[in-house]
């Protein structure tokens, strides 16, 4: 197997995992706490998204970042926990995910009328128009995506921005190894 084939296989494995999780444990796939098993506690699930988004916006404001309030993108949106929360702060919010089951569920349970959910099976974001987002946000998604797709996505986060736009992507702090 070539390196390219290995990378595509790894990407397909992640895609397959989230297709299954979207069908069977959508909330838990996003928030791996027992209270979200079997997609229970929907209100608490979405409230946690509101709290997270508000905390991030507060932090960015404290750091004197100007946040344009037009169109935002939630990368790795799952069932839309953060997309719906972002929609309260922006004119429109677009969630994008590799899993059709997650996108289907997001559309079924969406809470904001100014949200849109987009399925993206590509290893990049070129299906979205460059320069059309004021804010790109991703929380703890990129580390699940194998290289080179992860590199492509990060590059595309910036190409999707309008002038003056802001990209924020968060990853886990993996300090579990002894130094």
C-alpha cells in the first residue's frame, strides 16, 4: 500500500467511525460523558455549547480580537451543538462534518433558523467558497483527522476567511507523557 493509499484509508476509517457514532451515539461522540449516552439530556448538551461559545468569545474579546459578526463556520460540527450556539452570535452559522448521519441529525434537532449544515466527504474544504466567512471555529476535531487531510483543513480555514476574519481551532493538550 502506498503512503497516499494509507492516508486515504485512515481518513475513511475516521469517516466510518463517525457515521456509526452519528447513528448510535451522536451526543456522546461529541461529549464523552455518561450523561450523553444514548443521546440523553439534549437541553444540557446544547446548553454546554452555548457556555463554551460564550467563554471563547469572552476570551477573544479580552485579548482584543475584533470578531466580525457576519457568517461563521463550525468545522467538525457533529450534530450542531456549537453551530447552534454560534448562530446566536453571528448572522449565520454553517456547520460542516464528514458524517452524513451527524448532518442528518443536526438538521433534525437544529435550534436556530440561521444555521445550515453541510456534508463534506472531501479531505479539504474546497467545496466551500473562499473568502466567505468572518469566523472559522473548530473545537477538538482536527486531532482526530489523519495527515495530510488535517493539514489541508487548517490551510483551508484561512482561505475561507474574508479580510479581517478570524480562525480559532482548539486541540487537546496531551500532557499525559512523562517528561
